[in-house]
C-alpha cells in the first residue's frame, strides 16, 4: 500500500494517515524499495537469538545418541536425556552445551525415538539359502499340496495371564497357582497352506512316532497319491530313518527349515491366535478340558479362516517370530540404490 500510494503521487504525511503509521516508517519503506526493488517487500528477518549449535555439532549429538554409553566409557547401558546432555557438556574433546528440551527437539527432528530393545537371530545353516528357496518354490508352485507341521507347547495346567474387556478399574482376576500337578502336553499341529486349514492332536511328548502319525494324517488329506510337500523344522524327532523311509514310499517330500529360522514355517503364524484366544486368560482344570477348548477353537477357526481377529493375530505372531524382515526367502539382501 505504501509503495502504490507513493507511486500515485501522494505525500508522506498523506500515506502515514492512510496506513496509520509513523512518517519515518513510511520514508524507510520507500527508500528500501528504491534501493532493493521488489525484494524489499519480502524481508528475510529472523527473530530470536543467534543459533548456538552448528550443524556439525548437531550431527555429533545424533552420532552420540546412536552410540551405546558403554562404548564411550559410561557405566550404563542406555542414555536418558539428562545423561546424554551431561555427557555432551563434559566431553573432553568436543564439548557441546545443550539444554534437555533442545536436545529432545534435535533427536525428534532426526527421528531418533526411545524404543524397546529387540532380539534377532541369524541362521548359521550352511544350506540356508537352498532350503529357503525350496520352501518358497513349492509354496508358490504347488500351494494346494504344501503342508506345515510343528509342535506347540508345552501346555501347562495353571492360570494364564491374558487381556480382555472389563469395567474400568475392575480387571478379571485369576487365582494364583504355584503347583503344576498335571504335567505338560504338546499340541502336534498340521496346517494346509492352500486350504488354510489347521488341525492337530494333543500328545504327552514329542517323539518320532507322534511325528509319523501326524505325517500320515497329512498324507490322508491328499489321498490321490500325488506328491505332497511338508514344511517342518530340524527337530531330531522329525527326521528319523523310519520317517524318511515312509516319506519316500508315500511321495512325501520333507522340506526342512534352516537352523534358527522357525519363521520360515508357515504354521508358526497359526500358533499366535491359538495362544491369544485359547491359552491367554484361561484357567483350565485339566488337560482334557484344555484339549476340548483347543478343538472347539480349531473348528471355529477353520470355519472363519479369514476372520479379521484371526488375521490380525497371525500378523502379530509373524512379526514376533520373523528374524529377517523385508527379505525374500532364498534371496540376497537388496541394497538401496
């Protein structure tokens, strides 16, 4: 408005009355426009006191936050905001004075958050890639003839903690029980990948005889005599001479997962809902009652295989057990361009 009014031939006092400003301010605006042109209409003013932490110091803060304190000679395993600020302020080589709130803002801007520590495991199997590639191949080419087998347990008769809906401040309570008088059991589960069906029985222990019985039930699910593929882990009870001989006679290929790669077995994700909806929050009186609950759940699960609750529980379990995320089975790690 000042520039346009001045261009229209108005005097400084008239412009000051128009925009309700001081005459000296009007003269300053006109003089700046005559000197700088249109750039004077968008002044790059920065308020506040000058920046005291340089970009190099900010990068040093981020690197320190990502380093374990033990590596830097500190007697603790993780940083707190206070400990990190004290360490930066007393650093012998590169001292950076920063307040706790400013330090929190810097970490937040660089997407450094306070997270729980997670474990990971890497398979040491020398035939790891070949085994994973075989599992991926048969699962992709013959899904209707791929099955998975594993044991779920141990199943113990005692009150199990869990979660559920309840009035605020009045959670459901279970009795304390420190006496386990019923022994343990193992659920021997079989899963059809193509049909998305899960079945199994409860046994007293893991053994080659029980594994062979489970494999025979899987073979009976495809009685046409065509080859089938069973994914299972490297437990000694899964690979005895009798089992291998029976598998060869009945056209059953045993696809063993690599060592420390249980996530490659698709049945592992099916055990998550079993734990969530049958075991957690339960107080079964004996193994017979627990077995009836398991079988009742399996009937419901097979009739509602695509239920959102079942799928969500499977995703949680898959994320919990999978040790190598964003990596295809049998393929090398993809590097970013």
